[in-house]
């Protein structure tokens, strides 16, 4: 049951669009920075396959420039 | 205590958020997240939160450690700590994970026929005592030595000094702080007669301008740097980064000024020239509180064995000093330093403006310098000429790198020439120590023996036969490392290493003792702002691990010093601290009682009449001032601070046609020093898995080197291959490369130079010449 956190860098001017797009996905929580072009994304999934699929979905969002993992825990 | 899975998942999720916020803060200093999100972070749950100073750097952040079922499981910043006000950096948040690495040393190991064999702690301690006895009998007391650390707790260093200096009678006591703080110490002693900053972190809340001298504070002191950024948001303060390379600090600063290596000496003199030329000298302050000295020049660089140097201070007057500075006009210095005259004048104008409070901050850039004492003196000159010192916000501030470099190495005095109060050379200081230690005064040798580099050279020559190394990793950190690694392996040497994990230093040990780490035992650290902080034992040590303090006490008893080492196991930390406090009695250095340290996040010495002293030498705050004036620099017999005439002199090894680049080494935010703890924290290890060489992007392009390509670095000491880093974290100037030293698999110190400051004996890890090739 993985829990992972990421730093998501939006393309210039796309922070709000990216926030909305990730928020629309299940198993995701987004915390946008107030004063920088950066979002924190936390994912909480049931298994590795689901996690990989979710990551792929996030990476396919057009307003996303870069997704970098910070920490990963497995609570099983 | 029961924790449901839901609670645990919720807690872990919050930890994941916290890790990401911390990582974000290191990339974007000053980044803010909505308060309601921060409020979601763990606040306690079922955990038992206990206070401690952080295990890692010299900032000395107060942390709260969450303990559950006998295990330390979480860390958060202590909101009550005036140091960090609830903040933590990425290393601090993950610090407890470094306790639980899979390869913790849990049993003593003795090398037999080339292999390590497990033994009992009793047998290992018996063997160490027996080796010490026979070495002293066969080769004399100066054949045994101890090499400790700024990560020693105060009791560790105190019992080491008492055993070696007081009981055995050798001054072969050194610590790795010689490699990081010695120039700061000699800078303070020569300018003020007393060690450690006169100001405190609260200066940050008052200063208008911050000038960082060769100090990548955003990565090395991130919590303090975030306090600077916070002040910029609140009050619009200015931050100027004066450095040799572009770093995250440069990127976050209001202005980045780059200088050529070693020329900070010339720029500091040029700032003083400008201050005098423009009439910005605080004349009444200088007349009342300063004297002028010059010392010897062309001192050499300590490159040869048994090198000796003693400065000969000579009084001069203001006019002579003013004439000396004529060689340092901004225009002349521009040619040496690469810093434009305009930028020199820009910095001088801030220092000279009577309406601006200025804080200068520095760490390794000024200390790891073959003229480290001089550059410390020169920055004090600027503050003394303008009278911007010892008042809130006006503060020359030397930052430390280790959690107790100040508390243990500098205050307990675990350097060859030092005693807990004073120096071995002075009879009254020896008498004071001997009385408290309950040893004959004749036991304490009046002559210092070896500073760190010379101690390892003595081991190489065979003058030292036995060395006990605690809480440090010299087989990664010594400059010109290969010589000293080979020295440790020589026949007839006996090396004991106390540590928590296997390292390149345990690899050369004859006996390895497993040490109890940080909150597995009780102790105190002292940070950069004279703050002593206590931590209780929160968890049981791993396996048979024992505190470094108690290891030394056990050996001392076996050597026959039961009378001096009378401490009881259950109360020894309290007994040792109370004994140690006696050395510092009096208004100039009184330490807070233990019961005070137990109830609050530390206290700053001098601790007099139940109060910490925030600003020394200022009679408004410092009860030791007694001259009836606003300021009293009582460390000097005449009560005056010294403005030093110190010239610019070049580095011992400069780029030439064979070795055309400067090599600078340093740290990274993810790893604590040699990485022996932080590389065992998966998140940090993954974030920064190995060392690299940073290249200037234009030069990398010319050499067809891209990030990840293998690059060979060659100096006169050897060669090493590292992956390239181009336009990533830091950007060196043309003609310079940078390599971090945390990676034991890529030992950059194999090729660095063991030149040192002749006064402080601190090596310069920032400058030697190197050839760079793509392979």
C-alpha cells in the first residue's frame, strides 16, 4: 500500500490548470506552493501496479513539466 | 501503546508531505505553503515527544523526537526553540532513521590474523587498556593519542581530555574540528582574546544587510538561511552572497558577487580602505575600544613535516594601518580578485552606512583557508572600524559545522594546546585544571604536541604508535588522504575506532567499538551561538553499543585512574557536567546548571544570575563588562579588540599549464559530512547517491563533457574519476571545478593538498590545482 510524495513542476503559467488536473485524479492530494511555481503531490494507492498507473497518468498531463519523487513508503 | 493501521497510514502520509515540503524548501528557499496544509502535519498522536538538539550540524536546531514502543519513529522542529522556531531541514527531519541502518555496529570487533572477530565489550576494553599501558611503557606517554570530534558530546570530550592530559600526561588530544573551525578560533583569540561569537542568532531579526563570505548557507545552514529569507519577506533586508561559485545561496540572494579563490583577503582590505577613505570610521569606538597590530608575513603553508610557526605581533598606529591599505584600493584589488571596484564599493557602502545594521556570516570558505586566521581578522576589522559589533543586528558571525564543535572542542578544549579553561602553556591554567581533575599539576605537560595533520604525520613516522578515534571518519576527511591511510596500516601501529557504522576508518582499525548514538545515551552539545543543549537517553543502544564517554571511563579505570574517574554509571553524565562547570566558573564563561538545561531548549553562556548572555562585550547585556564603558573587550589585557594589518598572499598551489583548474571541495544538503549516517537514510541516499564533479557549462561544452560523463581529475597527489555535473546544482566559474566529499567510494581527499594556515593549523580544502579530462 504505497504512499509517495512528489514535486510537480508546471509549465509557466499552468500551475492552476495542473492543480485542477491532478486533483481530478483519484488517490491524489495536491498542495500548491503559494509563492513558487511548484506543487506537492501525495499519492496513496493499494498496490504498486495502481501506483505506477497513477504516476503514468500524472506524467501525461500536458501542463506538467517535470515530476520528481521525494519519498516513498509502503505501509503493508 | 496501540496504533491503528489507519492512524499509521495517516501519520506516514503526513511524513511524506513533510519530506516533500522540506525538499521544496531546499530548492526554493523561502517557499510557502498554505498554513492549513502545514497544520495537518503530525502533532503527536500516540507518540511520546522528547526534546533534543539535532544530531547533525552546528546550527543546533531544537527537535522533538517521537518515541513509540522504545523506538524513535519521528522528528519535528521544536517550536519552543529560539534557534529554529519549529523548522527543520531535510537531514533533521530524517535524523532518527540514521539510528536504524541495517549494518549498525552492535558488537566489539578485534582484528585477528587479518579478520575481525566478535568479542565481548569487557575483553575489548581490557585489550585497549593493555595496549595503552605497553605503548606508554615502551615508547613514552607521547606515543598514545586520541582523535575525537565536534560530534563528541561535552562529557565525551571532557573525559578524553582529563584522561590524556590530566592523568596520562600527554597533549596528544585533537579533534576533527581542527579541520573545520580552528581558523575561527585563532581569529577570535587574536582579535578579541576569547573564542566564540559575541552575538547570537537573534541578530538575524535585527540586521538590515547580510553579507555571506564564501558560505553556501542555503545548503549548509538551511534553517538559519530560511530565517534570513523570512526577514526579507517581512522587512526587505538585503542578502549579498560573496563567493567563488554560484550556488543555491547565490540564486536566492539579492546580489551575487564572485571572487577568485584566496582573494577575499584583498577584498576585505579594500572594504577597509573604502571605509577610511569615505570617513565612515566610527572614531570614538575605535579610539576607545581598538588597538592596531601587525604580524609576520610570508609564513609558508605547513607542507613539510614538523613545520613550526609562531606569530610575532607588533603594535602599530592608525596612520601606519591607513598607509598599508593604500595597496588595496578597489581598483587595484579588482585586478587581483576579479571583483569590480563598483561591487567592492557597494559592499563597503553597506558596512559604512551608520543607519544599516550588518551581519557578516561565514563558515568553511573562510576557515579552510591557508590564511584562515587572517581572513577572520580582516572581517572583524571591518566591523571594528565601523563599530558594528556586539549590538543586536551588528554582528560578525562565524557559523560552525558540527553539533558540538563549539561545546566540546572549543569549550572543553579537546585540542593539543587547550584545557577546559585556558591553555596548557600557562601555569595558572594548568593549576586550575589539575585541582579540579585531582591530579598533580606536573602531570599536565606545558608543551602542546601535534595538531591534527601533524598527528597523522607522527603516526606515519612512528612517533605515535597508538591512536583512538571516536565519532569521526578521518579516512575520508584527511587531506592528501593516501599518505595517512597508508600510515594507519603500518606495522607497529594500533588503532581503535569507536563508531556506529562500518566506515573507511573502521577498515583500518585493530579494535572497533560499537558506540551508542545521540539519543541512545544522555549528553549535551554546544552550538554556534554559545548555546548548551541537553538531551536525555530516549531509547536503548543497539546491541552492546556503549557511549563514547563510558568507553573512556572504563579504560581510564583499567589504567589505574579510579580516583579521578569516580563516576557512577547511572549518574555519570550529571557528575561529569557538574565537574566540568567548575572549570568555567565566573562571569566570563559560567555554564547553566544541568537542571536549567533539562527544562528549556538550551542556555547561552556566560550564564549569570539565571540569565543567558546574548551579546558579549556590551555592558548592556554582558555582566562581565567592568570598565564602565558601553563596550569592554575583556579578553585582551588592555580591554581593547585588535585591528590587524594582514596582507593578501596567494595560495600555495595555483593553476598552471599542467594543472590548469582550481579544485574546491565541500558538502551537499542531503548528506552530513562523510555520509556515514545520511547515506543510510534511503530518501537522502536516493536524492544524492554519489559524488560528482561540477564543471563550468561553457568549459564543459568546449571539452564535450555532458552531465553523467566520466571525468578524470588529476593533481600532484593522484587521480580520481567522477561523473560530471553540468548546470545542475552549483555552477563553478571558468577555470574551477567543485567536488563534494561525502562519498566514501569516490574519495576526493586522495588528491587534495595538506597545506594549512600556519596560525590555526587548519587545512585548506578549497584550493589546489587540478587537471580535468574527459575519459
